[in-house]
């Protein structure tokens, strides 16, 4: 699992580096802080998709409110005239992270102080502009956090135990625990209209040749001694997770057709996609044969 989390973080970090400004700046710096903070906290991959979407949406709407070029994700207001976009990005990222990871406030406080010092002391913005940017970034962060505080993550649900019939998922050894992350299937979407909007068809019939071929491939690739099974394939076979190429299909169909998401920065788009895809594709649920 640690390898998979590291792999996912690496992919997301690479994607976030595609922000138009190639040099290190407040957006990319705090995106790196996001991943470092989540690693220290030991956040699982599923939780990280929501955290990254919250942070990147706050940063995007904060900066976009200062220099309106794109359709906002959530916050439609404009920032005060003269507010620093860079200070707004710092505060939006800081405020969301410190709310989500309060145990790391000391290190996040230090990181914020360092970032703002570069702006105020490096001739990159006057004091009034930076202060206005901080206030605006905080306002945007508060609105994004309030929006997602009722997204359904805390909704209590009965344990999902699957079943014992052929083709049905059941708890697996050694712990035989119920399926996890059910709330993610019912959370308020970020950009899609509903989790079922682009949901692909379910697995093939148990009596079909296609199912037999898939089942045999899982047995071969999932074998503990399979010499040709790379880690990501082995994890997919053992956990029943949706293959990356199938998950991506759901996200691409939305992002290639929606004016709002098409105009997002890459980092925000990737974060939203990572959160929406498991819900829309059913990929986070274990599959038959797992």
C-alpha cells in the first residue's frame, strides 16, 4: 500500500508541475507542501483525493478572483482591487491545510511565514496589497471548506459486507474487514452532475467468455510469484481496483466536454478528477474475483 500511495503522489505531483508558470511559485510550492503534509499525516490515497481537491480549488478560486480569466469552481466574487494574487494563493492553501491537518499547524505556520516574507520583503508586493490578498485568500478558503463540510463524508453508513454468491465481493483475508470508503460514493460531486453521469457498464456476465478471460488473467497476474507482474498491476489484481486506463475514461469524457473544467489549471483539474473518478466509475469498489 505504501508503494501505491507513493506512486499516486508522484503522479499528482508531476501533474501539478504543469501549471503554466514553469518556475517554482506559490502555487507549486504549496502543492508540494500539500503532499508533504499528507505524507506526514499518513493520509490514505482515497482521503488524499478529497484533500487535494479542497486545497487546489481554494487556491484556484483565490487567484482567479484577483485576475478573473476563468469560470470559478465555487467562489464567484471578485477580490478587492489591488489584492496580491500570490498572497491569496499562500493563504488559501495554508488555511485549508491547517483546517484539514490541525496537528501540523506549527510547521504550516512556519511555511506560511516564509512564503509571505518572500512577498513582502522581496519587492514583489506592497504591504497593503499582500494584506488584502491574505484576507481574500482566507475568505475563499473558508467558503470552500464550508461547502465541502456538508459533502457527505461524515455520513454514517452500515457496513458493506458483500455476499457469498458467485460474482459477489466478500471480505478478504487476513482481516476480513467490511469495504471501506463507502461515503465517497455518495459525496456531493465537484464538477460532474451526479456519480452516475458517466458511469460505465458493470462487469461482464459470469457465464461469458470475457469474464472467464478476465478471471484467468487476474489469477495469473495476481499470483504472488508472478515474475512479470509490476507492482501497480499486482495491486490492481489483488485489490480489485479499477485499472487506471478505465478510470481515466470517466474523467476525460467530462473534462473534454465541460467548459468550466476545461478552463481549470492542471493541478486543480487533476485533483478534481482524482476525487470524481472512483465514484463515477465504481472503480473503488472491490470486484468479483478479488
